[in-house]
C-alpha cells in the first residue's frame, strides 16, 4: 500500500503517500502534519470517465486520484496500476461498478447469518455455502435463507456428487452448484469418511440432472494437469475450481517455507486439523 486517504467523519481531508513519509525523521509525527491537505488534493467526482481520470493523472504527474461525491465524501481511489491492469486484463469479471467480482465462503454454523450480513454489507457479489457434504439439511436451509434475505446475491451450494443433490439445491434457490467430494490432491474425505464419487462420474451425474436448467456446474478438485480441465468440461462442467495449480503463486495465501534452498508455500485442506483448529469457519464443515 503506497497511499492511504485520510477522512474525518465522512469527509475527505487529505491523503498520505509513501513520498510523504519516506524521509520523515520522527515517525511519531501526526498524520495531519505529513499528509497532502484537502486544498492540494487532485480529485474526480463519481462517474468520471476513463479519459478524464487519465488526463488528471498526466497533468499533475501523480499516480493516484481520489473519487468524491458532491459533498466531498470519499467514494474511491483510482491508481495508475488499476488502469494498467484494466487494459491488460479486459476480460476480468467485474460488477456494475467496474469492481472485480468478489465471492466469499460461508458455513452452516450458528455465526453464519452474522457473517453473511457483514459480507453483503461489504459488497460481496457471490456467497458460497461451502461444506464437505452439500446435500444436507443445514446447507439447504442456509441457501434458502440467503436467497430469501438477500435475493440480489448469487449463491453457490456444495459440495455435491449426485443429481438428486443438485436438484435439491436448485429447488431452494441455488444459482450454481459445486461438484466434488474427495477428488482434491490434499483432500482426505474419502480416506477418513469412506465417502466419495469419482469426479468425472459425479460431474456427468450432476450435468445430466441440470440439463436445460441454465444452472452452472463448478467442478471442484482433481485438476492436476491441463488435460483434467478438458475432461471436466467434456463431462458437463461449466467451469473448474483449482487449488494446487495456483497454490505456489505469489498471490496465493499460505506461509512461505524454505527447504534445501527452495521456497515452498504451505497448502492444506479446509477440513484439516490445522485449519479446523483456527475456528474461522472450517469447523462448520
């Protein structure tokens, strides 16, 4: 983060950037004494076009421009990096406000409703009711409650492996279903619980049950090579969800560990003992 807007109540009063504090000798100095003040801010109003923002960035030789409303309340921040990413990735999935689509997982536990409400208030686009056994009453009830309470939010239900489960989720309002019980490279569901369905068979079963419904099918797990994506799509999946293929990237979560001179990232299932011990949603599974 190289720049942070400063607000007082709802009103924008300044911005602090890396240049403002880079050579400050006393880091205990107050923000108001180092920030760029209100009268020197470069701003645009809500709804400003790409060309207007680009012109201001170039005119003032800056890399950030603040977005405000008519009462000078902060509404957003546009950076040069944002614009470069938009040009480099024109097919990125975005909402009506041109923000990247955001999805979040929720469970079926007692605190689930509070989490759902907070996520919707924060602007989430998609909620995933994510459990190891999606064809259960708790999942069906949670999907139904979300659609009744927040009909504007898309809901994905899972994980499932049968056509009956897919139909049950669709009946309570699911906008998409997630297929896969145990196919993941680190998943132990089949070993511990003794339950699972071969992934291609599960995809084909669910795809057959959803034929003509327009409900997307997400194939979750078992994608080790590029050919596995082709197999999932051929079996009837609309898209795939991958974990291990992306687990070692810079953007992926996980602690970096050094082993014999090489860097690795820790990667675990959400039903693992380590994840369950954190009690941040995994225990709901």
